[in-house]
């Protein structure tokens, strides 16, 4: 189901597979914040030990909430601070690969044996991947019926294959970041699959996952537990802050503070802040609607619900606006619902959970590998 690319980028010689430590770390390396979650296994249960988040902006001499591309030294400093502040002790780390640095698509092929697929798919992939195949890591998964849908009468029989590719340079770069701190990369996984693992519970209906990041919004349509479509929208939570900053003539840091406190619900000193924010959000939703409409028309499947994740999903009033826009049930993803934690953290984790969907999903898979 959600683990449809379960073997994606395992490193067989990693210390992960040799250690007896039952503590694991999932690491989500975003461009506006970095998030980490440490879990341990106890009698088959996933126990939350610690979690933490660091804003990227200040390490790149920018404000909290701003997108920044850090140098190797800056990233090492950030990770060192995050692990120290969150008291993360595990040394083998699973890492998310951003959707923007990967490719996910479904291709159709005639029925072939596994050995034949291994020869044909790299050739087919050249049609879709804009760089030499030697520069990427490929993985694929044959989609079973009924998820693939039965062919219409008279049509030749075909199989659908979910194809994924990641540029090797991204893996090498993230590995270098970890090794600076003497951390071991256990495996890499495209962030979409990590998020699905943490927020899905066996659903088979068509579901939209909308991940509102700072610089972009990632959309995935999951149907029968399979990623059918992935799409990136070129606006995110940072664009809301920029709109407020420009309209009110404020520094980015002050505009970010106002956005987080006011959201889509209130005015600020007589100014219609919610109107400025809504303009960006409505654009994101309109772009998402285009993708949804195409999918529903082609697949003759109705979207049943929308799940919001990412730090941008925490914007006050966003769920209500999304409910009006999509006209299907809308909810915040709650990845911490799949782990055990002290009762006093319930309130905090329910509010911050959507931003940790990817990190929790990575750590959960990491525990599965150790079982």
C-alpha cells in the first residue's frame, strides 16, 4: 500500500543493518526548516523519544520562514544544533528526498517478466528523464489490479508501472552533510512515500495529500493506496509572508510573525491581512483543482478527501478555506497518532503534527527495517 516502493534506496552495508540499537531517526531536510524525529521500538510499539525543528533562514543569514540554500558547513552547523537541542542520540539516520529533486510517474508497458522489466524500464525511462540515466537511481513497482483498472473491451492488455528516479548528486550531497557529523545514512526515500506512511491507515479511496511547504506546495493523489499523480505548485507559505511584507512595508520577519498569529481569520491594525493571505492560498487551491479535475475525468474516480500536511498547513483558518474550496472532507494529517508518547504532549503534537509527517514516516519505516 503506502510502502509501494518499500525497497527504495536501501544501503545494504549501512550500520543500520548491523546495529542492535532500536532507536531510529527520520530527517526531513527542508529549505526553510529541518525536522527530525527519534523513535524506538519497544515490544512492537513505536515510541516517540524526541523530536525537533530548526529554521534554516538564520543559518543562511535570512529570517525565520525564508527559504535558503545552505552550504555544507552551514548545514552541518544546523544539524549539529538540532541534534543537540533535541537530544537526538541515534547515529543511523533515514533521509527524505524532496519531490522537486525526484521524478514520479506511471508508465504503461506490455506484460513482461521481472527480468524483462529490468531491461526495458531503464530504456523507457530515458523518454522522461532529462539527464543521463547513469546520473540517477531508478526504482519501479508494478501496480496490481484493481488499482491499475481493467482495460476497456478490445484494448490490448498492459501493465502500469510506478517509476521513481532520484539524481545521484542529491544523495551524495545529503550523505556528505551527515558524515560531517559522523552520522550514517540508513536509507533515502522520496518524501511523498514517507508522508503517506505516517498519515494513511489503509484507505483505498482517492485522496489528495497537499503538503504546504515554504517555497512550494506538493500535491499527491493516492488511490487504492498507490501514488497516482505527483505535482508541484510553485507557491507556498513564504509567498504569503512576502505578500504581507510588500503590502504593509514590513520586514520579512515581522510579516512572518503577523502571518502566524493572524492567519486567514483576522485583521491586523485595521489591515485585511487575511485577504492578502487568501489570495496566495486560493491560487494554490485553484492549481490543485486543475490536477484533481484531470484525474477525476481520466480515471472516473471521485476524490473522497483532502489531507493537509507541512508547516504551512498550520496557518489559522486554512482548513476551513480548503473545505469551502474542495467541497470534500478536509483534515490535518496527524502522523504522531501512529506512535506512543506521554499524554501531556497531546495538545502540542496535535498542533505541530502536520509539519512532521515526512520525518515521522521515515522513522516508522526505519523501525520496520529493524524488526
